């Protein structure tokens, strides 16, 4: 069984983040992936996540340059969202 399916904790966290976003009226969920599971699963919540969010790709996190590139993308996304909420 893939790690994302065990216990449903990832789904719970995503749903909690969506609820918080509705409550606050702003984005709070900035997903990242360390493997392909979220991209391969057929779960409805993951499909919604894939279609509504840019999922930061940290599959190459052990490679310093790839990690920095991914981190810069996530920080850029955070900056864009922060500017929109002002």
C-alpha cells in the first residue's frame, strides 16, 4: 500500500487546510511532493489538489541544486499569494 493511503492522514490534513482557507479567505496550503504518489493516486482529494495547486516537486531533495531550485519555486509561489492577499 502506498504511504499516502495508510491511515488517510494526508487526506485529513489537506481537507483541514481547505477548511481553513475557506474560513480565512486566503491560501494556506502549499503542497510539496517527495515521490510520485500524489500524482499517481486515484483518490478524489488528490485529483482536486493536482488540478487546483502547484505541487512543489522535491523528489530530488538530496541533490543540493535541485533542492534549491524547488525551494525557490515554492518561495516564489508564497510571495505571489502574499501579494494577492494584500
